[in-house]
């Protein structure tokens, strides 16, 4: 069973998305969440 999984993983080393695209999407999501946090905290009074 594990031999088949290792062989399958070795075959698919050149597939999938570019790592720059995945990193850019993750960075965009985190940047959006950061701006959402700042916008939410901007209207609140300090305690």
C-alpha cells in the first residue's frame, strides 16, 4: 500500500499550481483580513 502511494507521489511532482500564485492568494487574504481588522477597530472607543 505505501509503495503505491510513494510511486504515485513521485509521478505527480510537476503538477498543481505555481507556488507564487498560492503565496499571492494567501498574502491577499491575510492583507484583506488585516484591513478588515483595522477598519473594525477604527470605530471603537479605547478601553
